[in-house]
C-alpha cells in the first residue's frame, strides 16, 4: 500500500506525463518519463514503495519504454 505523500508525488508525475503525451510534446514527455522512472526507483530504494507496488509500477515503466521506442521526430 502506497501512503500519503509518496502516492501524491507519484500521481502528480503520472498526471504530468499523461498531459505531455496527450498534447504530443515528445521531448517533455520523455524527460518526464525519465524523472518518473527515477522517482519510482528512488522510492523503492528508500523503502517508501513495497515490492508489490514496485512491481506494478515496473510494468507501467516497461509499457512506457516500449511506447517511447516508437517516438521519432
């Protein structure tokens, strides 16, 4: 279970990423995705994200990585 501030920070970053993707701002979306991935990894390392939740986010991260492989200018 994700608690309070950790959940809010993750949701905010996901919202930001979603907005950039929906507006087709590729550079900003890629930058935000990198920040999102680092955020998830840091929270897991710090113990703010348990293994089960980390697994769920890892799946999302892999999906984003596959999508970004198709992003070209």
